[in-house]
């Protein structure tokens, strides 16, 4: 039996669960990452909510589930190029802002060019669905840049790796993920 937890800090959802208890609502890399957190106490602070995939995009989602945009975070996959070498990374910013790819990200990586990775590349590399990509369970070695506003937000809503669900977790926890770095001015 799957037990629901009513401890959602914002929004209007029918139910929520500890994310690790609902691998059916998570992309495989996300479920694996949460499973590896067992015994650390971190996994218990991550909730998952089952939602309508037709309203997975941020603006529609926030309206449908009464989630304030300033607690909704987006994870985007970036391709930074330098000397013919492409570095993939993920960047997380609040939905009220945009990742500054052309300046902050490019300079951070010392890249000649930085851009959003093509959708098919982002999906293939992460093992997650487009519109649900999350920093939890990223490929090993990928840099993760977290805007300081996200890290300072008590709880944020972000993708689960699938379009049909979302994670709710402390913003500070994103800054503790593997290869994470909090970056001032990442988003504007």
C-alpha cells in the first residue's frame, strides 16, 4: 500500500509522497539517485506529487496547481564549447528568472560559446523526459550550477525526470547534490 503524506509546503495537490517510495513517478536515474541517499536523511526531505503531464510547462503548471512561480525552479541542460570540446552541464534557476547562458554560464566555463543543449541530446544524455529534467540523478561528472536564489528558497518545486510528476525539496538540498556549485548571478 502506498501511503500519502500531506506535508506539502505550497500548492494544491491531491496527494504527496516521500519520493523514494514512489519510483513509478520518477525517471530511473532519479529513483536510483534517491535510493543511494538511503540512511543519510536526505531522501526523506524530498516529496513527489503526481500531476497532469498536459500542464507540465511552468506557467500552466503554476496556474493549475496554485504554485507560486517564485518557488518553482527550472533545470536546463547547457552545452558549453571550448576548443572543439563540448561540456554538458545543468543549470537551475527560479521560474521567475532565466539562466544567463550567454554571459554567466559561458564565463563560468571559460567557453567560447554556450547554448541550451538540443532537446534530443538533453533527453538522451540524462535519461529523463523533456519538460521533466531535474538536477537529481544527473549523469556522473556533470557540473550543476544552482542560482543562489534557488539555494536560498526554503522549498522548491522541480521536475522528477518525468512530465507527469514534480519533486518538492529544500532549495539548499540542490546545492548539496554531486558536482553542484551555487553561482551568484547565474540567472537574471
